[in-house]
C-alpha cells in the first residue's frame, strides 16, 4: 500500500493511496454498489470476497427492509471478516450524456460521509465510485470525489478524521492525486 498524496482539511487528513480497498486500516470502507446491493462484480464482489458472505446477506436484508438504494442514500452493513468494521454502500451514476453525472456522484460521496458520521466512523476509505463498470471517466470521477470530500470535511470539522481515496491501480491513484491537487490549487 503506497500513499501517493496527502492533504490536511481542518483537523482531518485526506490520503490518496494505491492498494486494496478491502485491506485499508479504517473503520469503514465504501462500496460502489448497484441499487439492489447485488455484489456480483467489480469492487462489490471484491469486498464480499474479502469480508465474507455475511456482507451480502446483510445487504439483502437491508434491501428487503428499505427497498433499493436511491440517489443520495447509503446502506450500512458490518464488515464481516474485513479489517473495517463497516461497509457503507452507495450507488454512483451509470455515466450517461445529458444527465447530472457530477451531481449524482457528489451525492453518493456525501451520502457515504454522512453515513460514516452516523456510525461514528472516524476513518473511511473510498474507491473510485462509478469509474469502473458504470463508465464514468476515471479522471473526472476522481476529481468530483476529491472535491466532494474536501468540501464536506471543510464544513464538518471534527467529525471524520481520515479519508482515504484508494486507487487499486497506479493510474486511478494518480487521478485521485490530481483531483486533490486541483482542490489545493483552488484553495
């Protein structure tokens, strides 16, 4: 696991990390899920593979109780065998021309941070939501997410102490680092 970039926002630290999301030493990890929390592919399948079937079982229970996860909503399950005690499931946009992709991705990112506060998770790790099978261009998705994280942390001081933006590969980690750098330039 390599730390690629770091930025302090108030009392919080934002790290860009290259590595395995499921192995991050945080209280909660964020899952880039689909509306029905069917964790069959991508990041979601990796999380269930590392954390165990209990994550899928709790997700199925959540959907039976609440219905599909909607825009700006998060579902929380335990982390099973993961180092993280919780998984926060959010649904990013399936990238399409003519829709508010940025607003939808921002809403998913903020929903995850809000969910982290609801479970008193002082540290949380994010993947590049929607940048895989949902087709969001990685450079743009990571910029939107970095912006949302920095903005939210600036407004909510003392709540979440550490956010990790995790790129599984070097390219995604570099995109997150550039997104964080853009936010630094704008400050």
